C-alpha cells in the first residue's frame, strides 16, 4: 500500500510516499512527484527515512524513576504532580517546553492546555532557538508573522541572496530547485552571505565572507546605497509604509561610507559594491535567510534590516521578490500558527491584547486565560535552575543538548521536582534526567498536519501501527488534562477533530484582520481531512485554492495597514574575542545528520559522510593554537569545553572556528557543543546567540589512538575519548586514550565475546604501542580493534564492508591486519555519496583518469549524485579541483 505523507525533518516539507513491502517487512520511501514542494525529490536524510523506522532504540513503555509502569499510572502521576505544584505555588510554577517537530494538532492542544486551562503562558518551544527572531522581525514590520514568499518565487527571481543559510546542506531540496532554475536561466545570480565558504557557495556568483554578526551593517549600508542611487519605490513607500526617514538616517549614520561598511563586515569594498550593484539592478530579488541571521543577539534587527531594503524598493509581495525566512523544523510554521511561543496566544493573536485574550477564551470556553507572556526558553530553564518553576514537561526536543550553556540546563533539570519527558526514542541525554518518561508515537505512526516554509499545510499520515505503548503527543496531553480535572476541552477522539477546532479559531472574530485564516478548512469531513492535498494558507473560504503569495496588495497587518521601517542601529555581538579566548565559535549543521541524532544517528547510510565530531578552523589559526589537522583538540569557552578532531577544510575564515551541533552524550564522550555556547539572547526575540561565542583551542594530548568495529554494541568502553556511529551491521567507535596503550587483554575485554569458537587474528607490539586484532566466529567477522600511538590507522572502509559478508575468505583473512588488500589502493576514502557509498578517493581517481568535466559524467559511470543529489555540490567541488 502506498501512503502519501510528509518528511519529518526540515522545513522544506517534502512530500514522501511510504510503500510497505509486506513480504520483506520493510518500508520503501520515495519522493512524492505530486507534492508541490519537492515534485518527487528527496535529500539524503529523506531518502534514508526507511532506516530510521523499526523498534530498535524506541521508547516503548512509560517509566517512573526508571521503572516500567502502566500508562495509566504514568499519566496519573504527571497530572497529580502538576496539580499539586499548581495548588502550592500557582500556575507559573509549571511549564511545558515543546518543539517545532510536533504536529499542529499536538501543538494546538499543548497551547490550549497551558494558556487556557492551567492559566500560564509558561509554554515555550525550541522554535525560540530557531525562528523567534524571524517571527519578531515579521511582527515589527508587517504587524503579523507572515512570510510573503513561496518556493516558486525562488525560481522566478533574477537574484537570490542567501544570508546565513547553508541551503545546500540544510534545505537541500530547495537548493536543488534553485540550482536547477539557475541551470535553465544562467543569467540568474546567487549571492551567499556567510563567514564560512560552505557547500552552498558552489552555485554562488558572489560570496561575501562577512565577519560574524555584521549583517546589520551590510544591509544598512545597502539601504543607504539604494537610496543614494535612486532605487526607491516612491509610491509604494508613500502609500504603504511608515518610518522611512528615521530608518534612513540611522542607516546612514551607522553605516557611514562604503569603506566603513566594508571594514565593519570584514570584506573588501569592491566586493561589497558588486553586491550592492547586483541588488540594485535586479528588481526580482529574494533575500532568503536562516540561522546565521536569526541566532544572534541582534537577530531581530538583522531580519528588519533585510526587510527594510525590500520595503524601500517595493520588492515584496511580487512574483520572484521578497524577504524569505526559511524555516528549520518541519512544523516551525505550524507552531507559530497555534501560538506555541510563550509570548503569543493562538491563531496569530497577541497575548498582550485584551480583546484577543477575550476572543480566545470565549472560543475555548476556558476557565481562565494567561494574562501576559510567559518565560522564553533560556529564561525558563534559568527559572527551573532557580527553583521558581518546579515541574516541566519536555516534548519532542532535547534541551540538555540543544540549549546554550547546556551544562546549566542539565543542572536545572537535576534540581527540578518533576521532569516529564515524552520522546519516541530512549537513551537521549534529556531522557536521562526525567522522572517520568512517556513513549510518544513517531513518524509513520502519527497523524496530523505540518506547515512548511512557504505556508503550505501538508498531511503527515500514519502508515504503521503504534510501537509498544507509544501514543500521539496530543493524546498524552489530553489524558493528563482530563486527570487534572479539565473534562471539557480535551475530549478529542482524533487529530481531525483538533484540526477543525484550530481552523475554526483562525477565522473566529477575524474579519480579514489576521492573515492566518484557514476557516475554509474548518468544516472538512474526516475523509476530506484524510485526503487533504497540500495547501498554502490563507484558506479563508471552503474550496479556496490556497494562497501562494501574500502582501501583494501592499496591505499589511498593522492597525494602519502600513508596513513599518524598523530602525536598526548596528551593534556587535555580546562577547568579543580577546587574548584569552581568541577565536569565535560558530555552530551549525552537517549534511546527513538531524540535530541530536536520535533518528539519523541510527541510519548507517547517513553516518558515513561525516562520521565524527570536528573542529573546523583556518590552518594558520590551527598553527597558532598548536593543533593540527587530524589531531584531537579541546575547545574551551567561558561556559564549557569539548574535545573533537581538528580539520582545516579551507572553508573557514581567519579567527573563527566551526563545530557541528549534532554529537551528544549518546554518541560521544565529550562533544556537546551546547555546553560551550554563551546564553546571551536577542533582547526582542529571546533567541540565543548560537553563532558567536569566544573560544580557545588547545591540543588534547593522548598517548594512543584507535578504532573498534563491532557487530555487538559495546556495553562499556574504557577510553579517555570516544565517539560512536552506526554502520551496516556494526557499530564504529573512534577512540583515544592517555596512559599505556591498550593491551591484548584490553582488546579482548572490549569486544566481550566469550565464544568457544572465537578465533583471533592479531598482532601486538607492546614496545611500540601497536595492536591490531580481528575476531572471527565461524569465519564471520565479529569485531576488530586497531590501536596505534599515532593517528596513522588504516581506513575503516574496507574493514567495515566485511561485516556484510557471511564468511571471510582466505584472501580477506590475510589482509585483515593490514586493514585492506596489500598493495592495492582500494580505499574509497571519506564518503561523499551516501546513497551509493561512493568515496572521495574513488571519485578523485576516476575524475582524473577519465578527465570527467560534469557531474553527469560522474553519475553515468559511478552513479554518485544520481539519487538524492545532496552530494552534487561536493562532486562539483572535486571536479573544479581536478580542473584547476
Ligand atoms: N542536515 C540538516 N538539515 C537541517 C537540520 C539539521 O539538523 N541537519 N536542521 C533544520 C533546522 S531546525 C534548521 S533551524 C535549519 C538551519 O539551517 P541553516 O541556517 O542553513 O544552518 P546552520 O548550519 O545552523 O547555519 C547557517 C549558516 O550561518 C552561518 N553564520 C554564522 N554566523 C553568521 C553571521 O553572523 N552572519 C551570516 N550571514 N551567517 C552566519 C554559518 O556559518 C552557517 O553556515 O536547518 C534545517 N535543516
Ligand atoms: N549550538 C547550537 N545549538 C542549537 C542550534 C545551533 O545552531 N547551534 N540550533 C537550534 C535549533 S535551530 C533547533 S531547531 C534546536 C533543535 O534541537 P532539539 O529539538 O533539541 O533536537 P532534536 O534532536 O530534533 O530533538 C527532538 C527530540 O524529539 C524526539 N521526537 C521526534 N519526533 C517526536 C514526536 O513526534 N514526539 C515526541 N514526543 N518526540 C519526538 C526525537 O527523538 C528527539 O529526541 O537546536 C538548537 N540548538
Ligand atoms: S529537503 Fe530533505 S530533510 Fe528537508 S523535507 Fe525534503 S527530504 Fe526532508
Ligand atoms: Mo531550527
């Protein structure tokens, strides 16, 4: 059976078809060609969704203090705990911390329970860490959190400016749509504004490697330039906006002349001017922005400085033009629709507005309504730390890893009286601190809607039965609500009923004043809901086709219906580098992992691309820090420290280092980068400054390095430092240690195989600290251990491939301790194409030998890049390197 659903990862919101192969008990995943967001495309993460299903690693039963209990006991315990704490300390002593990975229906119930029934706005979401600056910027400029643009606009644009967005890795299908449009219309221009030279630069005509945090200077300078050169939409500015004069004055004063802007941004004047001219000359321009903009102590101002330039030129609400906030999580947008942030109400209404509060309370028929905004994420965990908030329910997010100053977050949860966590997976860092664990239904089991970056509402549909005792999040909350005595308001039988209520609220007392209106869906039948085709809000009437583009008429959602130019005086990030902490720590994502890896970390296909946490830095900065490529190093900030391997990829500018966000306690001994990040937030949005923390780097001396590949995951591992990833039928551990290099006994103990037929092939030279051993049982490889005082270990690829073999033949056996066939250079190298397992060495060799020029040449022979296409930017880089 084929079920149409939506990918649970990024905000592109790709349509997916899940096809059950009942004979083999597997699920085949493919892109939905009928879905207007992706037209059949999927990236590497979407393609590997099938590998993340299954019961392995799932949280299947409720627990209280580590003991399995019945669902009823767990739910009653949560309800009683919340009730008691509210009775003793008031409603503000409890909180919910939720996520842009909830479905809209879950999110709606969470918000209703807290703001309408418990009567506190202490519900915040990980979208605070992600979209809140964009939300605040939209509200300041437009009066409402509206994204005017749709994906088609990217294809219609003549210039796309990607600001603080590594689109190639984080929104790969959008990137492919842009790349294809550019291929068809080579005159289309792309500018990337990012301190790093990311894979996204592969399609750029111009890269501006701006100094971290300098975007407001850049866009204020642009505003002044546009004005000076007469690129002003006078009529639009006069009839549809206000505040232009003041903004221009501030932009001019603060930005100064071009040279000053260039200095502030750390780029040369010529490049700056080239960008300004390009912007001026292309009326169809989209400025798409993501976390390099939002995650900053000036995040909201960055957003408004971008919007100001679009307002000045009237390039908004037109085909191929507008500011475009790309959403991170699959339902970042849906969460905003239901008012999931602590400072919002529901259906895009404002918590500070008494008439909105009355409207929502009337609609909900709720006993009370929160009177003021609640605690934003960072403040919320501070309040938990301080004992002011005494109970918290964390849902679909892993704050011990993902919040800034994350060691303090850990401590806060340790101190908290009642910590409830609902997750689909066991073993997360946050689960470890829960008093109550509730098993949540996962992707493929749950049913509801999500809204993507272009306001498109799509269905996530179940195609599998619920695992164990797992239940949808909305169901868990309704059960707790009822047990707290809120009988009315939470008697839903299914997601459809919740959706109808949500849609009805969006149109309730609206009269065209609020853009978010999906009243046209408020009466759809259960079958219509099940069959709902992807549709963009607003959908104000029944049978309405949806709205691809907003703000076309120049009517905005402020009281006077004019957009506001928001003054944005530039300011530097909160903490500066100094002699003690000379580098700026920038953090972000890699191509094949999703956040804290609870799902993607289980997919072997996704783990081979970048198998270890790393510290990317400029080669000269590495030298100044006395560390070198391939060696372990320690990064320290005022807040915390981690250890990872140094890499000098050539992508980093001088002065800044980059560490990926994904690794955590479940996958590495010491690589939670959240612990290092300063907890400073944007004063308007409350979004943390994840991209800018002063840091120092130093060698992490070890006496030995090694790796273990093993069919059976290790129960314990005696090493100073380790990281783990999932391979096909094995786990791979990279290890390093202090003290004496491991002995034969250590290796035997590590693999813990007490098999009578165990057959060790090994070599040990204690004097030089070398050990290599492979364990065979019935001629099948069970594991291998390689240790050396240096990092000169053999490639893991050949050894990894042995785990798929039923028997190891004589030739393989002879090559075991070499880590590969002697003499032959068959090591494919680091993985580039994870779909077909094609490595960098294979690619480089074949490109050089055959003098291939295009990705098509590569694809025809090696298949690399022909499935999901996520590796195409890397393949193009290799082709360029080979030519140049
Ligand atoms: N593979 C993958 N894809 C994902 C995710 C994932 O975990 N993995 N997560 C999803 C989510 S929730 C999100 S929010 C998005 C994030 O998507 P992106 O925002 O594209 O990703 P990031 O890597 O966080 O950061 C983007 C870029 O901002 C740059 N940057 C840092 N400081 C500055 C600055 O001061 N100015 C400018 N202009 N740029 C700066 C960084 O160098 C980085 O390359 O990705 C989504 N997609
Ligand atoms: N240093 C640094 N930190 C960052 C960022 C950064 O750029 N740098 N980016 C920030 C951003 S933009 C984001 S979005 C956050 C993301 O950070 P998190 O939200 O903490 O990351 P995830 O790993 O996605 O956590 C989701 C959890 O929910 C579980 N889950 C999945 N589906 C469901 C479900 O349906 N129900 C329930 N109950 N559980 C589910 C998953 O197993 C997982 O444990 O990280 C933020 N933290
Ligand atoms: S781009 Fe990739 S991760 Fe994002 S929705 Fe599409 S398939 Fe999923
Ligand atoms: Mo995000």
